């Protein structure tokens, strides 16, 4: 019987290799915002500006739905 499992891809790698690759991605992205609140605020505002106006309006309506 033929073995249909693949030896390719992230999921088939050993866990140490997965951790190494994931770490590189985190470093390349600039890390998280936990220690840089000013940067987090700036990036959050940039993301909000990128949203269409209609999406912002609907989001605001839904956020006050239970008031």
C-alpha cells in the first residue's frame, strides 16, 4: 500500500525547526506592541484609516448595541 503522507510543508517539520522559522517571522515583523504603546497607537490608527467608512460606521453601531 502506498504511503500518501507528505514530507513537505510546515506541519511535517519537527517542532524545533517550526519554532526556529516562527521566531524569524516574529523578528522580521518587528515584534509585538507590548512595550511600545506609542507605536501600537500609531499602527492602530493607521489600520482604522484603511477601513472603508461604511465598515467603521457599522462597527460603531454594533459596539453600542447593548448599552
